[in-house]
């Protein structure tokens, strides 16, 4: 659960 959010958070910020 924590790994999924840790990956979606940085991934979404890099996409911007």
C-alpha cells in the first residue's frame, strides 16, 4: 500500500 503511493506520487509529479 505504501509502495504504491510512493510510486504514484513521484511519478505524477515528474509527468508535470
